[in-house]
C-alpha cells in the first residue's frame, strides 16, 4: 500500500489546513477537525514520519512576492549527469523547487530572485554546469494563485533576461547564418547546420552563389531562402548566431554588423589581428552578445593549444611553425594567431639572442607575435598544420597538428561553438573555453 493510501479523510483535511497555514495551533486545528488536540499532534507526527509532510516553509507576502522575480527553468541534461546536477542546484538558495519531469526536458526548477541581474547570473551558472545540454526559461509575469488555490500563473514563454538562453529544439531551433556558405569550410558547416536537429540554416553569404537556393547548396530540401551577396543583403532576416567563414578583408565588418543585428558570433575566419578582436570585444560587450573566436575547430587543435599552454608554464623557450597550402594568402593562419595570443597571455618566450641582435637578415627569424617567433611555410602538399617547438637544455618537445584535405573534422566543433556561444559575453578565444572536461 502506498503512503497516500494510508491517509483517511481526516488526514487529508488536516493537510489542507496545514497547507493554508502551517502555523495554525494544534488547538485550533483540533476544533476545526472536531477531534482532540492530542490526536492532532499524533496525526501530524505520523504524517511527518511517513514523509507525507516533508517540511514547513515561508510563503512571501504581497510586498515581497510581487517584487521578486520568479522563473521556471527546464534543463535537458546528459545521461548519468543528473545526480551531480541535482546536487549542484540544491546548493543554490534561489531555487525553491526542483523536479524530475517527463517531456522535452529532464528537470524543472522554480527560481525566485530579487533582481533581473541576479536571475541572469544564475541562469548563466546553471547553463554552464557540466552535463547541462541546454535550458529553457519562462519568467512569471503575474502570479494568479497562492498555495492551496486552484488557479494558474501567467508566464512568458521562453522569455529570458539574457538573449539566446532559451532551449533550442526541433520546434525552437537555433537560427544560424553562415558567412562563406559555399566555401571549403563554410560549405561543409552549412550542410552540418542544415541537418542538425536543433538548428536551422536561415541565411548564407556567398557573392558567387548569390540568389541560389540554400536547399540546393546544402542538399537539405527543408532549408529555406537563398544565398545573399553581403551581410547587408540579409536585411531584417532573423538569426540567432552568425558564423564568420568569409575572407579576412571583410570578416571584421561582417562580425560587427551581426552584433549590431543582435546575434551572437562564431569566428572561423583567419587573419583578424589582436587589435581587431579588441574592437570586436568592445562592440560585443556593448551589445551584450558573445563572440567565440576559434582559429580551428578540430579537436586535435584544441588539445594542442591546451598542451602548449601547459608546457609554456614550465618551459621558457618556444617557437611556432605555421604550415599551409601554397595559395593561402593570409599569414599566419588563424590557428597560429590564436595559439601565439594564448601563449603570450602566459608569458613571452625567451630568446638567447634577441632578434634585433642577430647577424644576418632578421626576417629569417620569423615574425614576433605576442612574444613568440612565428614562421609561416606555404608549399604545395600542405593543407593546414601547426607545430610548436619547446626547447630546454638537452631536450625538446614537439607538439604538431596536421590536417587532411577534407573539412569534415571541423564541423562537430563548429556546431558545438554555435550551441555554446550564447553562454559567453564579449570575445572568448578558443573552443576549449566552452568544452566540458578540458
């Protein structure tokens, strides 16, 4: 027999009275129920022992309740991550209730905050917990009931204090615009976006293919619209994330236009300088949007960058070699620019002989970027590659990545960036910054 089956009508009446006012005295409860006070006390103790009454709380009055911000947050989590996520959420005092539910989300949390700023911060914290795939949030606009009443609340559907935090599903996909939709990397990514169940390719930039249907370019019949010649030609087309995969000469302009449009941005184009990113960062923070700049979306490059950062904390001498096909005009690659920047954030590489003191052409020592000497090789037979060499007395460490001819290895990382860019503000450089377990 289940616990509710053990309750009689008097128990149920007692529970309704306690729900209306948990501070009601036993004497008053006894009078209203028509039983002895000692019987009321015994029944309450039995209900607590059975777990029917789990505890007693405080219901905020109108002055506090109407000023507080209440929201319902649904969480979709990875398999086997639920227990850890529940423990983490239980430590957040603003979460009033947490339930495991059926349907499109795994858990539903009831949140109450005193300010929109705190709610925005809290939703960021929840969204970045390890194992959380995505969240959907609805803010209560007006409370229509209190405990014990059979009325409902009016909520805003997927209304977020921070943009793009709503859960994206097949019914509410991430709307993506890809710059360079017919390019080597952009074309493969566009096909990946078109076939992703939680995304929709709504726009693409390609001067050479302007006017051609995106369905034809991606091989996905349900993809609407045609390719545009420029980002201005997109006009009022709504998109949540813009992926920049065009040319260095136009990349910064496209990114700034996308931020002004209200979109988050994922950058895969190489050739942008640290100064460019500083300008983009200022624009992104002003717009309260995220820019995830990834010189390379391949997992092997992500690991190389992390390993190189680890090595730079223990070794003082290193240089970088950038490999690419003969026709690649921008030097160095975005991968190498990002790597040099990240190593420079740790410290500048030491040089036994400074570049300005060498005998012979200084150019043979490469270019100094963020405190690192960088050498660019452009030859037939290469596609893309990067090598960082660390040296110490009597020993060397070589970290090297080499890419094949295809662009498919970059798609999964780019899709991850699209899904995660809404969790950052301003420019964040490196896919690993939003990857779990790295």
